[in-house]
C-alpha cells in the first residue's frame, strides 16, 4: 500500500510539472533525461516495475553485459516495455533493499536522438543466498533516448564506449 501511495504522488508530481513542451536545447534535454533516469531509479528502489519502465520506449533494448549486472539470465534478443517489465520482475525476485543511482556525466544531442553518458551504481541484497549477500554493480553506461510523441523515450541501454568522442557518428552538441 505504501508503494502505491508513493507511486501516486510521483505521478501527480510529474503530471503537474508545468509545461509539456519538449526541450530541444542540450541543457534542457539533459535535465529531462536526468529526471527520467531518476524516475527509473526510484522505480528500482521501490521494486515497482511499472514506475521503473515509464521512460522506456516500445523499441527499447538492453545490452546483455548491462543486464547481467542485475540478473544472471541477462536480457536476450527482445525489445519493448513489456519485456523490460518482465526483466524487472525477475530482478526484483532476486534483489532486495535496492539502491539505484544514475548520474549523467555528458549528453550529446543529434536531432531526434540524445546520448546520455552515465555513471551507474546498483546496490542490493541478493535474496538467493543465506544469509542474503551484498551485491554491488557499478558501471559507465550509455542511455540513448529518442524524441517520441512529445517526450524523450529511452530506446537503448548499453555499456559506455571506451572513448565516446571517437564514435565516428558526426558532430553533436555536448555538455
């Protein structure tokens, strides 16, 4: 019941947060992307698969090297919000007392796409061991968002490339 009340408050805050204009400047986009990742992190911490999947597009995919930090079965060759929710349910069966952090370190904006380089920290207690074992999974990840139906939606979660400036995909704005 507590989780439902917290989720309702978060949705009310999101719904009442002023203008629904989608920012297109790199600083505005960075703020929106960080808010989306904060919502996802809050969903992880509340073990609420619906809340954690709010920023995700139907085209969403996840790199398996990222997925195995959360669950040994990984992600597989699937995509979409429904598959992400199924994945999260498995994660929440395996982990308790979750602390999830996503901190954007840089954003590159290329028209309808935004790449967010992000430091990620995932801490939990693995419930499949007796006693429960502390689990920590840090990473440097790349979240790719696309402007979709008036919002920035997450389409890809990948490991951050070794040298993002050498990606060879043209120039974009970066902060």
